[in-house]
C-alpha cells in the first residue's frame, strides 16, 4: 500500500484493526496513515512499514504475534490506548529511526519466545519480557 490514509470511525469494541495481515501473507505500508485503529499481523506473516504513521488507536498501534518479520523505518506510532508496538514471539523485529510516544502502555513491548529484536530511534518506553531461560533478544535504543 502506498500513500493510503485509513480512518476508523465506528463504535470501539477494543479489537479494531484497519489492516490485518493473515498467516503467510506480506504487507508493505509506504507513506501511509492509519488513524483510530492499528495494524494486526497474524502468525507466519510479515510486514514492512516505511514513513508511515499510526495514531489514536483504541488499542495497540501494531500487534505482531509469531510473525516472520516486522520491519519499521522512519515511522511514528503515537497516542494509542495500548502499546505502540507489541511483538510477541516474532522471529525478526527491526525498528529504526522511528518515534513511539504518548501511548498509554509501553512504546514497544517485546515478549514470548526468543527471536532477534533491534530498536534504534526515539522511543518512549521499551519493555522486553523473557518467557524462556536463554533468550536471544537484544535491543539498543538511541534518542534523537
């Protein structure tokens, strides 16, 4: 998707998504704007977000559960009622030069099975949780 603006205006139930990527699929959001709800990635899917903005979601900005890959570059996830980005058991998570701020919960939450996580950019609240004894998860943060 390129230069797409999606806005959720329905009644909120807490499970709204504007874009859902089903198992085995891949989605690219380039220069997109999601408002009022976020992006959900189902197991074994992958996504690349470039210069995209997700804001004012009634829950998470991006939710990725057991995905192959989530890449975010030069993105903004703000004012969400949950985590900006919640990655659970993702095999590859790479967030760079992106801004997560003013979210009700963590800017980025990484939990679940071990995988590789790299975070670089302006982030307000990074939380990494371990569920196994020897995680391979690593992270680095830098403020701009």
